[in-house]
């Protein structure tokens, strides 16, 4: 199957969307599909996945700023995507609101190509309330024109599906969770590196890992951490880029006013193996979000044996609690503080949750096990059962190269690379 993923950026500073798009594309390529990832990043910019070792990789195509006007967008797609549109089986778009993403959906519809849209929480009521007028107008103007009869939605959790507004009535919806790379779980880091960076020993350490954004509930987390019923020697690390940058200063000031600035570390952006080192050294991951469609960092932590405390507004909260791999608390200061204090003060409970979580992730959330479910969603939107494309066999019995591998100078002239 030839799959084209379209994502605004693969820069990991942009949050979970780049990690999900890249992880799914890599797993699909390993399963034998021909996979391209079209991104708005400039050539030579951020590339995700080079550290993943040998094996098939998706091809990364740099479109720069994909045109927002339909006619020009179709020309851009034809220029940057080999075989557009006739050799593409399905288009998978990640995210909304960027003009180029909407133009790519509309171009797929006009070309008769099936399209699966993963909104990544951007259609939830709480997300739509931010810049409400602009988003309402865009949905009204583009909702029907972007997604045609061969389109469907992908939600990462049942709560995300319930809380989301469809861009147009009658769109089919597929609920498929986000995954993690099994190879990353197998090659966990040696503990101690992140604690050494913070200059701490074996003190209980709670960590938030992700974008420092108002939606993540970090103001509530700081207030909960300042409560007197928490262990006095506990530490909290907020790890990630601030969005917007001014939020970091506000959080610094809040911690100072609460009298906990000496116990709160702001560690900035980390990626790759550094990210794993943070999770391996944490006693507890905290994700007290105001709204969160899934919470893939919870899986990353659980896969490394680190339990999570999440708010009940996180998409994965119910599954986490049902699996006994973590704790969910109401989005309220006293409730969050109570759960935080209980977990930081009980190493044995953290050990049990961590052991259960590690097995839970390996059993249910590795990308390799989830790819067939995406294949089924693609086939449903395509309207026919299609097996992954096999290499055709020549009359001499030798397998020919997969379609698109021998386009000569046309392909070599494209600005492309491997993820």
C-alpha cells in the first residue's frame, strides 16, 4: 500500500503530533508498505527517526510552506510527491488549522483519493474554544470541501471521539490508540543521568515531560506540589519547551510565590535518548492536563517502568486505571495533591504500578501491533479490501523493484531524504 502522511512539522518541539506521525510511518514501512511523509519543514531541518537503526524507512519529502490555495496546492503536491495522485493509495493528514493541511485534504478529495484525518485533539471542545471564532469559521468554510465521501476520522481514544466535533456530518470514525516503538523499550537507558544533571540523589522525583502549555495544567501541578501533605524532600522537574516562551517566566514566578522554587527544576527541551533518560530517572510522571486527546508520554513512561499520575481529562486515563498501571485524579488541587503525596510517599505502590505498566504497554501499545488496525481503517475508507502491495515477479522469476523505485532523474531531483 502506498501511504502519504501529511504533517505540518516533524520538529519534536511541536509536541506529540510529530512523534505520532513519524512513529506510525516507520512502523508501516517496516511492515512492507511504501510510505512517504510530506512535511512543511525546510530541507535540511529537523528529521525524526535517523537513530532508529537499520531497516525500511519512510521517505521524508520537504514541501516548505504547502500552498493554501487548492490549485497551487495540487501543483505543489505534484512537484514534491512522486506519483501524485495516481500512485497514492491513501492520504493520512495529521492535525488541523494550518492552511497547507486543509489544502492537502481538499486536493486529495478532488483527486478522488481516500483521506484519513487524525485531528490529535484539535476538534475537542476545549481546543475549539481557543481562537474560537477563527476555528468556527474555518470549519464552516472548509469542513465540507476538505473531506469528501472517501474520508474518515481517526481518534486516539474514545474520550477524544466523544468530545470532538466532526468537520462535516456523517464522517466515519475509527478509534485506534497511539503506539510506541518496541525497539526503544528494549533499549532503555541506564538510570542516573538526569538526576546527575539536576544535582539530586534518591529524593522522590516527579516529572512533567512535554510542551509547557496552558492546556497541560502546570499551574495546578505547582499548587498541588506546594501543599503541606507532600514529602518535604520531594522534587519536581518540568521538562520541555515553553509555548509561548513567556509561560516559562510565569511558572518560575508562581513557584517562587509558592515557596517551592528551590524544589522545582526547569530542564528545557530534550529529545531522543535524553527523553528516555528523564523518564527512567523519574519516580512518577505527572500529566495533569486540562484537556488531552490521548497522552502518549504516559505510554513512553510506562514502557520504561515509570508510573503516571494523570488528570481525569486525559484520554488514556480510564485505560490507565483499568490496567492498574497508574492513577487518575480529578482536575482539582486537593485531589491532585492527595494522589501526588500518596504516590511519592509509597515506593512499593510505584513499583507495582510500574511493573504492571511495562507489561501493559508491551502487550497493547507497540506500533507493530497497531499498524494492522490502521490498515483496516485505510481499507474501509478506500471502499475495497486491499492487501499490502507485493513486489511484482518478472518472467525470469526474479522480483522487480517496488513501484516508484526506478523513476530516474525525476525522483532524484526531488528534495527528499529518509526519516
